């Protein structure tokens, strides 16, 4: 008999401890058991975390239909818009939008333009239209041509939206800005999924 073997009564006294010393192969089995339990527990935790992620409650929408994600995007139709509180020049505004996987705001319909006009404050907001000179056509940030559906005032190269409609100015003027992006880029659920 191995030095680890105990008689039955001794063993019963030692109860749990006995199991570990009764046979030399037991500790290995036990560690294996711990390992399996640890892996299973980790898997259960990981699954519950993963399962939780797409839940709508993690991206609540407040009474103004703003999502509580990193920045407030407001949905309208197939797009999301961000209205800045800060002021900066046109180039920095566009840089900000690109960092959010967006562009300075582009409207594809007059309804969308109405939406922008309805949501902005009294201030002027940079939008995604610019031109190389007064001799050049207005283009969007993706280089598609603007169809001149709404005339742009002024002799500037960079367009902004204000209570007077769309005007143009110099790049370095600090203004608020609006970003837009297709809602497929947004990691949060769209408002319509909640209702
Ligand atoms: C928010 O969205 C709901 C459902 O689309 C709409 O009924 C409500 O008027 C919206 N509220 C605001 C403040 O836009
Ligand atoms: C021109 O653009 C406006 C809004 O950007 C859109 O409503 C209109 O249908 C467009 N017109 C043509 C002829 O493409
Ligand atoms: C988008 O905004 C326009 C103008 O405010 C509104 O008429 C339209 O119902 C909105 N569309 C959606 C899908 O919220
Ligand atoms: C407009 O101004 C009000 C008051 O200053 C502010 O609470 C609100 O967030 C602003 N809205 C936008 C779209 O910037």
C-alpha cells in the first residue's frame, strides 16, 4: 500500500481532506476539476456579458429622442445627425465628423433640410458644402455636385445653415456644425426599434 493510504475509519474522520490524500492521482483530478469549473464560470460570465450588449436599454433614448451614446445623434429617416454645441472652423468641423464615421451634414431632400432647420438653434451651423472658388460648383464632402435646389447666398467657399437659409463664408470663421451619417453606422438601436 502507498504511504498515502489510510484506513477507512481514519478516512471518514478526515472527510474532505481524505479525498485529496487517499490516492496520489486525486490532486491532479481535483485541479482539473477546478480548471473545468473556472472555464465554465468564465464562459457563463462571458455569455451573459455578450448577450447583454445588444440590449436596447444600454443605449437609452431621452425625451428629445437623443441617444445616450458617446455623443447625441438624432435620427430622421435613414440618417443620424449631430448638432454641435461648440464653435470651430469648417475644416475642424469636418474633421470632427469624420472621426465619428460621419461627414459634415448632407441633405438629400427638402424634408431633410426642414429637419435640420427645425432642430438647429438660432446659431449658424457649418454643413458639408464647399467650393474651390466662386467660379466652381458647390460640392458635398464626398465630392458629389450640389444640385442647387436651394440657392446659397454670398461669395464664400464654405456653406452654413442659419435662419436666413444657406449662406457662405470663410473657412476660419468659428461656427457650430452639423454632422450626418447613415444610421447603419450607428452602433445603437434606431428609435423605431423602441416603438
Ligand atoms: C420622439 O419620437 C417619438 C416616436 O417617433 C415621437 O412621437 C415624439 O414626438 C418624438 N419626440 C421629440 C421631442 O421629437
Ligand atoms: C436636388 O436636391 C434636392 C435636395 O438636396 C432634392 O430634393 C431634389 O430632388 C434634387 N433634384 C434633382 C433634380 O435631383
Ligand atoms: C424628418 O424630419 C421631417 C422634418 O422635420 C419630418 O417631416 C419627418 O417626419 C421626419 N422623418 C422621420 C422619419 O422622423
Ligand atoms: C439649443 O439651445 C438650448 C438652450 O441653450 C440647448 O439646451 C439645446 O441643447 C440646443 N440645441 C441644439 C440642437 O444645439
